[in-house]
C-alpha cells in the first residue's frame, strides 16, 4: 500500500514539473527549464524503479497511469495560474466602437485600430497585446461592450517596443 501511495504522489509531482519544463523551454527560460528537467528526471527514475522492481504489480502500474492523468490536470491548472508571457487579441467589429476603444485604452491596454472591407461593408479590427494574466479581463471588457465581437487570441513569440512595454513601465508592472 505504501508503494501505491508513493507512486501516485511521484506522478502527481512529475507531470506538472514536466509541463513547467516544457513551458520554460518554449519561453526561452533555459535555466529554469534545466532545473525542472533535472527534477523531472530524478522523480521519473525514482517512480519507475518502484513500479518495475520486484514483482510486476498491476495495482502499482494502474496507479502510475492514474497519477500521470492527475498530474496533467494539475500541471494545466498551475500553468493557467502562472499565465506566463503575453497574448495578442485580434477583435473584429461591425462598427467602430469608440466607447470600447476608449475604455480599453483607459485601462492601459494598447489598442491599434484597422479599417477594412468585409463582404458587405466596412469592418473594424482591433489588435491588442497584453499579459496573459490580463487576457480574461480584456475579453470580459470586450464582450460587455461588443457581445457579437469576433475574438481571436494567440501567443506572440517575440516583440519589441510599442505601447505595452512603455505602459507597463509607467504603471510599474513587472514584465
């Protein structure tokens, strides 16, 4: 019974560590990625050695798999709470909603407005770069003033300059 509990615990630790390592590699945070990689290898080998030592116990193997699944859930939860990095929202509107644009700018969001031709009429597109931790607030603000807006969110890999960085420095928001 002790082994089953230990295997579950190790898997619940391993998979979030694995998730964080991958995130740090993608975000080019190599020192943190290396540290999590070391921890990941250590926990992985320790857990496997318990499962594969002695007689092959089905309960231990199933616990290993259940722990892996639980670890994925926990890893995703942790990643969402950390919300590292930035996100870009492209917002398509039927009208130039000056109230929405002003509200977003007053909240410190950098908003670039483009005018384009849709199938039947002129359309307006807002492009907004923000910290991932602010994404849900931004989407809520847009939905409140433009419930029919078409919103696309994606993570930019690199960017330089612009309003966002200047705005964060003025408000003393860490990168």
